[in-house]
C-alpha cells in the first residue's frame, strides 16, 4: 500500500523527532490496531519505551497519515 503524509503529520514528525521509517513500520507492523469512525490507529512501541501512535485513513487505496503522536503512557493505550 502506498503511504502519503499530510503536511500536518510531517510537521508533527519534525517537532517530535520521529523518523519517516518509524511511521511506515508502525502502519505496516503495528503492535496493536484500532479503528474509529473510518480512521485507523496503529500503535507501535519504540526503542525508548514510548508509544508511537499513527492516525491514518485509507483514501483511494492509499494510506494517508493524518498525524503522529508519541507518548510514554503505554498502559493507557495498550
């Protein structure tokens, strides 16, 4: 599946120092997946014991990344 990034997602990745490959890995190989109101949520534990949350939609057969969040609240989301 082809992956596209919104400008907002790219801004958040830069602010939070999250690499492109980490987001792609989170979408393709999540530790946990959720779906809410047509939006997909992929959760992936990072090496620094923080959780990478990727929010995306399937648009015309492409994965469009809406935003990316990093949190240390593993138990809350997993």
